[in-house]
């Protein structure tokens, strides 16, 4: 679609469940997912209506919060594309089961849409920096990089990675990218255009949070590929899009790491999922990249008391929250 549709979409969030649900379909002909909130494979208008209910709240005193959204950019066309956005709840008392009263936060995320011929949303995949909530509210203060800080020295390769030569915009290219990300950052850098941007969490300062050259790429992603912080294995599960741009959905398994985002693992293997959007240049190299990890399931496995109630389901019992 376009930037103005993104504005319409976010205004509908704030207006009413009915207004936002009208943008999906037709009828139950859609698939909605927000893995950060454990919302997977939502496919009915009834569930979607309940799911969007809290976002239209306009009472600053009931603890649900006033949910402010802002579009950062749209990359795509009338068939599919990525909306990049910011989310800043106000007056919320509890979020993800955490006490956020008096602890304002702003996070960023991205949403990939596939539209039908009439402009209705048929597929939605939304991802955002959930670690930012903990940075603001505690009880932990996760680092932006899974491995901690950028790596200024040490190995950036832990295993032999050979690119297949697959064309950009395919699951095979996604596999090449995943293999290099977890095994050889030097090889990974070959997949990027001479001028590129790569972002992997909420951007507070472009100077340190937006990667724009090979040295930054090696420093920020070399820690995952080099093996000193555990073995990172990325596996692509789906590619949404075409040869111009698209979203890679992937699984991640981290073995032998002492910490994940600065949080001790206690020897546990960390498993999670994530998404990465790519826009390609005319030669099929990456010129824009946006990545978000589904951190909440990792945090829960490491003992952080995050709660994600399935409030949109017809049989949900609010009393189950205690």
C-alpha cells in the first residue's frame, strides 16, 4: 500500500475494534500474528475484534493505557510491504505482566503486510523490541545485542560457510543469509550492497544503532558468528515477499552461551524465533535490513516473569490472571 494507509491503519487501532477489523479479510480470509504477545495464527474476525480491544482504550485511569503509535516509514507497494512504527503507551499499569506504572517506555517495531486486490490485509506479521520494556521497567536490563556489546576484536567466523548463489527474494537466499549470520560474518558481509543500513533493535541513536558499513557489521554480528558467545544457529522457516523486498521468518537456537542479552543462561540452550526484512538493490544485494528477535519466550525460559494472556480467545477467563 503506502504511508497514508499506515496512518489509516494506526488511527483505526485507536478508534475502535470495528474500525481496525474492517481492514482485514475479506471476512475470515486473513492470517494475523504478533509473536511477541504470543498471538499466533489468529484467523477469525471474532478473535481479531477481541485482540484489538485494548488499543482503542481512551480511559487514562483504568490501567490499560493509552496506546500511541507513529509510523516511521513504509517500504513496499500495493501488493506487500513493511510498515516501520513506534509504540509509546501512556498511563499503563501492567504490561507483559510487569509493573510499568510510572515507567514510560517507547519501543519500535515492524509489520509486514500482504494485501488482496481490494487493499484488505490478508497476512500480517508484526514484531517489535520487547526488551525495551524491560530496559524501562525491569527487573532486568537486557542489552540490545544478543551477545552483549559489539565485538571489537576476536573471531567473526566459527564454521565454514559457502554461499549457494541463490537469488535474493527466495528461501534459498534466506538460508544463505542465516548460515552466514551464525557462522561467518565475513561471508555475511558479501550479501550487502556497498551502501546499506541494518537495524536490529530500537534505534535511540543512528550513530551506534544503525549499521552502515562493513566494519560495523562485523563488530555487531561477528559475536554471533564467531562462536565465543555460544553457537548461534539460524534456520529460515518462511519467506514473504518477492525479489525486491520481503520478510524472512527464522528460528534461532543458541547453545553454550553464558548470557543472552546480558542475562545469565545458567547453562540452558536458548531457543526463539524472529524476523528480518530485506530490501534489495538491482543486483540482489541487501540495501536495507530490519530485524527483531522474539525475546519474550527467551526471557521466560531464563526466569523473567513475563505474562502474555490469551485474552482474545473466546474461552479466556480473566480470573486466571489472579
